[in-house]
């Protein structure tokens, strides 16, 4: 943890200290938390909060899934559950580090299929909630045909935040390319809109930070393949905070998909 030593020259922000701590963990080291707090008393409260959040998420990730893990409060979220008086859950189509994604039917004011993302039960630490809100804000500030759109948001009766976004019924980019045996040139042509979408996000001051084939889905529209960038759960705002809640730089590594 030499990078967190105050004698290195210049002071370190709490974000830099935490980033160095996480990097040390990645190297297989086990930095002493008490020593780190002792060496940086000005950040003691923030570091304790960070370590508490880190332990909370690691414990939630390590617990075996059980039926009651989908419950927060007394009611389970299941097929047929109505959120926000107008979104009927139809099918759970996946789970990420922070949230579960459902296909839902919007019933008012129009009927259409949408995707609903909810914070996973047991992952309701303030850092995770801040990242969840940041993803919603990141999607809301962007308007590009190759980026999934956000439509709405709210809270479940059990107090779990959710947001409603465009339902992208596609398959991962590489899987599509392989399944139809695209040539190298055709793959590059299909990838150009992805680059344009990422450029649009960068112009808005948003860095995705988790681009991978499974976060670039390809759908067919009138027989033409169209890629869409999804999952801005680890996005970083470069010019201004996406949310008033604090989010530690580097913390997203622990709630993303390392592989």
C-alpha cells in the first residue's frame, strides 16, 4: 500500500486511497484496514463506511441463493407483480452485480414491452444504491439510437428502487457475428454504430467502463442487424456527479463482472 503513504509526496484523496486498497487486493495482498484508517484520520469515517459497504456486498455475493433472497419486506417479486401501478412483471431475464432485470408489460398510458431493473435484495447498501441511481441518470442524459433508453423510475412497495428502460431483445455482439458467420469487414461495419454510441456517451461526459460483448446486444429490425449498448451500471461521469450520493472511484470493480 505504498501509494497510500502520506510521505509519498502530496496528499491523497479518499478515492485514491480506496483505489490503491482495491489494487492491492487484486494483487493478492491483504492491507491492514485499521492501519489505513490510522494513517488517514481525516478520512476515517469515509473509510469505515467504505469497508462496511465492501463487507456487505461480499457477504451478499457469497451467500447461496435461496427462495427468500428475492424478498425484501414481506412480499416476493414474481411474475404478475405490478410496479408503479402500471408495470406488470413477466419474466426475470437476468441478474448483474447490483440488480435484477425483468421483462414487463407497461399498461398505462400505452401498452408495450419494457425492461425493468431493480436493486437485488441484500444489495441495498448506500454505495450500491448510489450506483443504481447513477446508471439511471447516465441513461437519462443520453439520446442515441444505439443506446438503450430510460423511460421511467420509481420505488416498489417494499422500498426497492427500480427504473424502466427500453427492452432490447437481442443477443451478445460476438454471438451474433459468429452465428451468421460475418466476415471481418461486416463485423467492423456492425461495430461502427457501437463506436458512435460510445462517442455520444463521451460527449455527454459519461464513460461506460464495462463494455463487453454481453453489454452490446444485436437485434434485427426489418431484417437489418442493429447493435445497442446496455448496462451503464458502472458508468462514470467525468464533468459532474450523476447523483448527489457519493460513489467511490474503483468500487465498481467489486460489483461488476470481473471475467
